[in-house]
């Protein structure tokens, strides 16, 4: 089964009818729409790592209420206070150290300026920041309007089951293939829709194939048979 732009367009239409994008269910999107601040979006995205967006949002709000999510405040905050504020998101010790270090760095660099440099240059500089890998960098770029598609665990699982990429594909191979067949204007929303689909239907352990709106486009049911 060959995936091309026409087939992607059909997938986009089906998923758009199936799911509403609710910002609170995507902490990075919520942070962007609420603040338009790249530092806050980065903090939100770091909190979402190995966590649910619901828990990350609670941690974000608690951190903001208790300490303030600004480089000048978090760089001076006690590490234990950051840990306490974000503990619900999990991995709080690692995340707190990264957030504090990021705050120190953010006082010296201009994240907004970096985001205007173009995808390749911005991405290269972002992944040098603490706790910022390719996915976190791509979430920030996509959220601020750049035509990239972040590959989270839900996106990876769904596109592999659909047969868009091979099951052994790693992050960069997946991203490049999706960006080859997904038009710029669809990329961020498809990323969000695929996450919604992965959460609701295409679950890791027990996918609900009989309820899947993408069943006729998907190779996974064939593999099950």
C-alpha cells in the first residue's frame, strides 16, 4: 500500500471529523496559545516528557503559581522548590535540574530570535539545550508555525501500523517520510490528530481496530489476520 499526498489528505479529512483539538489536552499547544512565549512552551514540553499532558499541565500551573515560569525567577529558585512543584509530571529531579539550567541559559540567549533563523539552524541550537532532544525541539518549532512534524510515541505507533513507514524506522526516518508526503499546512494539525487517535483508538497494547475510522487505510488489521 503506497502512501502519497492524496492518501494523506483523506486521512487528514477522516481524523479532522473524528477529533476536536482541545488545547488543554496538549500542554505545549496550551502554553503557546496562552503565552506565545518560547521559554514557557519549552518548559511545558519538558514537563510532558514521559508523562501525560494532563499531569504536565498540572505541574506547569503549580510551577507558575509557586515560582513563576520566567528565566529570571527559575534561575534563582531552589532546586528542591522546582522539584516539589513539578513532581506530578514524574522524573521531577531530572526535569527540575534541566528547567533550572534552561532558565540560566535563557537569560543569555534570545529564543525568539533563534526561532526566526530557519528550521535547520534553530533545530541545531535547540537540541544543545538541557533536556531538549529532537522531539522537544520539533514541538517548539511546530508550535511556533514552522512546517515540521514532531514524532511522539503515539505518532510513531500510528504511522507504523498504518504502513506509512517501516516498523524499524527511527525518529529522523519517520519525520523525513512524513514531511515528504504531508503538505506544510497540515503538519502540525496532523501531529495533534495522530496523538488524539493514538490515545483514543490506536492504543499501544489493545488497539480498537473495529472502531477505527482509518481501518480501510491501515495495514495493521491485515497483520493481525
